[in-house]
C-alpha cells in the first residue's frame, strides 16, 4: 500500500514537472531544497499587477537607479518569473555546496546588468559563460536557459594547515620569544622587558580568545601579531627603528605568513576548479546519480505542486554535524556539537515546510519527522489533556487573543532527564557522560513527579481580554521657588491590558495555605470571593481565585468576581475549543478586535485613516502545533484574509495592505 501511495505521489509530481523545469538539475543526494514556484505566484498576481502596485513601483524605481536605467520592469531583468526557482544544499566529503538555480528568459539582459569590471572577467566554454570569485570559491554560470550560482564551502577549513599555522603562531614559546627580543635590544633592556611582559599577556589573551571567536580577516590578524611583537617598530623616543624589518624575528614571521598565504591560495585554486566542474555538471544535469525526483523521501514529502514555496531538509542531524565545523571549526570548545550526542536525538529528523497563498488565507505548514527516541520523549512531554473548565471563563467576542499549552508535567519530569542522559551519552569531554546521568538521577530522586503534577498538571491557557483605560495613582515631586521638593500623589489614566491565566491544579489546599500566610503578612487581601495582591509600581492588582480544579490569575476584578459568583457570561465556539484542546500548543490573535480596541486619542491624526483601513481589512491569526502522530509532528501558521474587501486572494491582500500603508 505504501509503495502504491509513493508511486502515485511520484507520478503526480512528475506530471507537473516539464522537461525545462530546473528541478531536474538538482541531484538526488541534495540535503536541503528550497523551491519558489514562479507560475503559481504569477497566477495569483500577474507581473503587470505587481509592476503597477505601489510596492512594485518603489521596487523598480530603486532597481532602475542602481542599474543606471537598465532595469525598468520584470521583463528587462532577463529572468523568467513564470518558471520555478530553486536553491539546494549538498553535504558531501567534508564540504557544503550552495547552489541557486534561476530560469532565464533573455541572457543578454543578465549580462548587460553586470558591472563592466565583472563583464571583463567573463569566460566562455562553448555555450556556457561564467565568472568566478577565487576568495569565496564561487562561480556564476549561465547558458541560454539557466543561470546558476554555486558557492563551495569546506567544512574543515580550520584543520587544513594545523591550528597554530592557520593563525600564524610561532612554533616556539612566549618565553623564547621574550628572550629573543631582549637579546636583540640590549641597549634598552628595561623598555624591552616591559614591552615583552605586556605583549606576552596580549598573546596569551589572543590565544585564549581565539578558541571562542573566529578570526574573519587572517591578513589583518597577522599584521596585528607583527605589530604587537615583543620588539617595537619605534624606539623609546618615538623614532623609527631602521633595524626592525631586518631582524630575524620579523623575517621568520614574514616567511610563515607568505608560506601560509601560498597554501591558502593553492587551496582556493583547487576549490575553484572543483566548483567550476560542479557548476557545469549541474547546469547540464550530468551527474552520476539521478535527479531529486528519484529521491523517495523528497517526493513523498513535497507531494503536489499547489504551494507557492517549499522547504525540505532530508537529515537534520547529519546536516548539522557537517555544517557546524564550517562555522565554528572542528577542535576545542569552538565545537558546540561535540559537547553532546546530537545525532542520537536529531539524527534522521527531516523537515518539510510549505507556503500557500489561498483565496481566503495564507498558511505556512511545517512537518517534522523525528527518530523513534525523540518521538518517544516528545509524546511523553506533550501527552496532556486540556481542562474543559477553561472554556467557562472567557468570551471569544471580547478577547484579543490567547496562548495555550497542552503539556504533561508528570511526563516532562520523567522524560526530560532521560533525554538529557541520552544527549550526553558517549561524550567523553569533561567526564560529561558520567556527571550528567548522576545529576539527572539525583534530581529525579528528589522530585515526586506525580505530586508535582497534582500541583501543576501541565495544561494552561493565557487569555488577553482587551485593553481599558484605568485611573492609577503615582508619586511625583513639586518644587517651590527655593527648589525644595514636596512629595505629591497624583492620578493619571493609563491603558492597561486585561488578562486571565488559567492552570489546572488538584492542590487547592496548598493555594489556600499560601493565601492565608499572605493575608497574615498583609500582602494579600480577600474580598468578593477572591484574593488580591497589590504589587508596588505595577498599575494593577493581581487577582487570584481557585475554582473547581482551576487556578485563575488575572488583573480584572470584575471578571474574577463574576467567575466567583457564577455570573460570568462565557462564549466559546467549537472552532476555538478544537484549536485549544486538539493541539499540544497554539496561539490565536484577533487582529480586527485589537485594531478596533486601540483608543483613538493614542493614534496621531495622520495615521487614523490607515488604522481604519487596517481595522476593516485584518482578520485573525492562528499558530498551532499538533500532537504527535507516530513519529510525525505538524505545525501550521495561518493568516486569514477578509472577504468582500476587494482582495482576490491572500497574496494580492498582502500587496494591497502594503500599498495602503505606503500612502
């Protein structure tokens, strides 16, 4: 059955891929792929519509200015915007290769956009043209149909010449360096000794700091090392020392610098040859392996061609392990992944994300596929059950939004120590593989997971109930003609957000005892059926109520009193109940209510018209993370768009909103 589904997915994908689609140039071993579907975008908003929008006008105005009038519209770019654009990453043999694929409509336009100096560097090989960047091991190459940019990055650059050699350090010690400097300048012993001590400390500081910071400019660093050497370029009177550039120390440093630069230059040339050949093979689609369309994981993850953009990572753990050395180096504490067993938890994890602009909403859906062990931990931590009593304490017509977490305290306290143990298993550095399990075991023995779960079960809901103007008191000072101050208490109106936080708990007795202690200390007061805590310098009081199996904390005394006496007018539709209860976490924002609830006196006159437009054209926003299904976790961000407001789809909606704000 699975094979049939996979075959069907492959066939459907292949149907949408024409012979000219650049996806055929992506090799099957790509570690990550990003796709922008030009045809899908232009079906939603045509090139003419974009060019005529205020956003398009501004875009091409700036582009025309920067290209000296060569680019005035999409056509003059020379790019075929109705085809698909791709980026892919290859992770192989200790290197990372970044490749961008751009469909062309007119290659002459592309060449015309190049600066004159770049045009002079263009080389030709049959119907292929290209120019290179030696330092970055990058090539930009094109033929009649396609432009590609390939950037080659070695993962273990730091180890190529040895750590000390790479940064220009000497083979001899600081003590030997100091002795040489003293011997070389016998005429001014005291001054040299002082310089040696200062420079030795600086060199030590540099050697320590280099472990945690990457030196971006090697030549600059070598120059600084020479300048900060134990012998000064100037004597104590500030006169130029003619013998400085003739001494053995400088000559040795200069020889090492030239040797290192020669090695780097040779390596860059080798890399450039590699990247040129790789670019040619990609451009012609001539590789040993087949295209990404033969990769079962990619085809089954991407599926149909309806989305406007997609992002896919094959093996997050493997990619991370290869990418980190290229960023941090591969020795010492520069190596963050070496501090824990990253592959055990994240190995085999894949990620697929899709962007869709539909008629009534824009959405970004992300799917995580975890390995068995990580999925087990996640299930335990988020195997919660939302308290249905929460729905009795808010009204969806009066809220700005909410944030819900549906976790399990007991499951988290049991699974998290196990996950930490697994993370550091087999890590010999600093005896972490022994220290961490002892620590987590000790913590587990101290904690009673079931008892803690009775205090806080793990499900909680935070609701924003709008904003209101409240009169608050504050203390200020008034000064008389003699500049003597007098403390004065005044009142002012402040805009305060109303909120209510709900958490499930079975330990009402603990809450009552804490409140009684607070009351005896004069910190907490009890009135109208709930407790009230006044916090200094905070413009509202914190109100607390324990009702049923729910602890409620909020700053609206009116709402807490209504909840306490059972008169609160709750209203929660099935839409919100499902969003809160069926997911492990969610965020909801009522955009229209927020825009309309902003006090008019807080908005400058010049912006009121724009605010009114926003109020009429915004809808709600949702972000949700579902519960684990097997080894799969899904998350989705949704921005709903209004109906009947002249927006033909959600992409056009974004452009129209930007245009309105630009007026």
